[in-house]
C-alpha cells in the first residue's frame, strides 16, 4: 500500500498545476483520495481578509476527485472531468491548509460519480462540497 | 448643453477602474488572467503557460485551471457590471477606485462547470453573461473557448451573493 501511495504522490506531483498549488496526496484507498493544499498568499481571492480564492479550492477538489476515480477498483487507465458542481458553504480560514476528501462512490462502464468535501482545520464545518461526473477509460479487453 | 467629455478621459477612467478591480485579486495575478475591454464588454484572456497543465501526457490544461478561469471571469464580469453602472452614474469616485478603493467582490454560493472538451496547451478566452443581478443574489453564465469562438471548451454557471452596497438599509 505504501508503494501505491508513493506512486500516486509522484503522479500528483507530476501535474504542473497541482505542483504549482503545492498539493500533496496524503491518503489513498479504493475509490478514495485525500489531498492537502497549504494556504498561500498568491492564491488569495480577497486580500482584505486573506481568504483563498474559490478557484484554487475548485482546483484542489477536482484533483482529489480525479485521484479517487483513478484509485477505484475498476482500475481505469485514465479519467477526465465531465462536470463538477461545488457549493461554497463558508470562507476558508486564512492561514490554514485545505484538505479535500473525495470518494468515487459509483462507476458504470464509462462514467464515474464522485462526492468531494473540502475542509480547513475545523473539520466539522466543511468549506465546500462538490459532486462530479468523470469519464472512465478502461484498459482494452478489461471486463466491466 | 454640456459638452461630452473627451474620449481619452472616459477611456482612462474606465480602464483604471477595471485595472484596479483586477489588481486587487492575488489569485488572478497568479494565473496570469488579463481582461480586454470594449465599451462595457469584457473578454478574459488566459495566456498559456506550462504551469497550467494538468495532464502532461496529452497534454491538457488542468481542470482546476479551467474552473478557476471561469469563476474569475464570472466574478469580475459581475463586479464590473455593477462598478460600470456606479461609475457612469457618478455614484462612486473614479479617483478612489483607480487608487485601489474597489468595492468588495461578490461571493460564490455555488459553481457548476461543464467540461466540453480537453483544454489545449494554448491561450484561453472567456466571456460572462449576467443573467440576473439583484440586490442580494446574482446568476452568471460563462463560456470559455480557445481557437474557435463557436467551439467552447468549457461552460460555467455561478450563483453569487452580492456585497452589501452603501445605502442599503439593515432591513
């Protein structure tokens, strides 16, 4: 399992925009992925308060969602976001890192469905929640 | 009858206000998004850079870049349309705005992105349409394209909470 986590970590690190945002994969399970992104002054949306821009949080949630699809037991060869809807419940607390936990809860032959939650240090009150549909490419000849 | 202002004065007032609005958001500078203005119409422009890639094998833009670009375009588009009204009606001091005293941006309530095709490693453009802008809530649609205006690669729909405006009563 450690090896898979290491490989997955390197995979996320190899995505230029995920690396630019400082994303780090911290947990990986079957159809589940957790990715953390540190607070960074460059990602702020409102300089008066220091609150992170929603776009940076969307990028984190999209990455965690994609990782949860890739780690699904259906063993997809690749995935891409079809659509993603995010509800922003409250501003992220300035200075705290954001953690997105994604769960790929259902797959069909070609589509994966994901739920994702983003939290700061106060894990009881999520910052944002999202649902997404992703494409699911299977290896040729794989039985669905 | 008052003579109309010289065109340079009008343009400079509008351009300074837009520049101040955009400069106030660090994340817009981080992504490198710029805005092109023709009258009140804005076109957002995201020049390509290697940092924006999410899938190095294709290669394709990161889905989070596309989402961020749409959301930024929607929020600035919405803020700009109300700032434009205030500027043109003389309700707000243009010198103050140019000096960075910009009204707070609307807040995103929810945001939906529709990824129509992979973002290619090249420049992106986007325009927002404010479908409804009330005192408290607004609904904005946004469309992003690359080489071909008629072939958008992503669509967005954003609901926003409007900032409280001066003169709004507590009730």
